[in-house]
């Protein structure tokens, strides 16, 4: 399985749609909807009270980083031993 890659050039304030997020992290939309219903997973927002859900790239990075073991996100504490 290929790791999730979030391009470095994406600013933390950039927005992704619900569909883009599901595709990026390779999680079925039904699962993400269930997370929202149970108030787990990443935080979402709507623009001007509209119906479309958005997530900012910073929240995607936080969410993906929290799901990975420390060594997978650059924890090098054990590297000097």
C-alpha cells in the first residue's frame, strides 16, 4: 500500500472538499460520514452556511499525523541510539 502523500506546496489554509479528502486518504465516504455522525475524525466546516463540507489542509495533516506511529512521522529519538 502506498503512503498518503500531502504535497508540501499545499498551504495549511488551503481547502479540500469532502470528496477530495476521501480520495486523498483512501477512505470510503460512508466511513467518513459515520465518523462525522459519531463526532470522531477530523474537523469539518461549511462556507457561508452552505451545504458543501470542507476541510483545511492543516487539519488533514494533523489527522493523518495522529493516525501514524511516531516513527512514521519523523520521531528520531531512537535514531541516535
